[in-house]
C-alpha cells in the first residue's frame, strides 16, 4: 500500500511541476525515483532521486514538490559530479544555496 501511495505522490509532483514550471518538469522526467528507508529525507547520486518513503508521505504536497525538485536540481546542475575533491559538507551547503535560490525564485514551491 505504501508503494502505491508513494508512486501517486511522485506522479502528482510531476503533474504539478508541469503546470507550474515546464522547464523544471522536463528535468524531473529524466530522473529515477528510488525508495531508500535508510536515509532520513532525500538525496541524489546525480542520476536518481532517493527518498525516505515515510518522510515523503508525512509532507504536505507543496513540500513534497520542493523536496523532490531540490534533488532534481542538484542532479541537473551536476553538483555530485562537479564536487571533485572539495569538502563534501561545505560543497553541499553551497550547492543547497544555489538550488534553494532557484526554487524560491519560482515563487511556487515550499522548502
């Protein structure tokens, strides 16, 4: 049952994204979405979006959109590949500032 609910959440995210931001929706279509109960929220390896299904199910729709779009943008901007030898935590903070700025700039999504 949880799997079906999660799939509906992801499908709804993609539909809302198509309405609110066709460009970002195009990026989201190329990502794979994978359940990972062992992580606390969400992450990306630059290709797939990983998420904790229980965490995702506990969010309102606007925050689901913001969370998944956040990870999609990390992948689209190649943050994982471009990190190189930089300190991972500091790089992630800097990348989060960029990604969150793009999301907030849309004026539609919740973080």
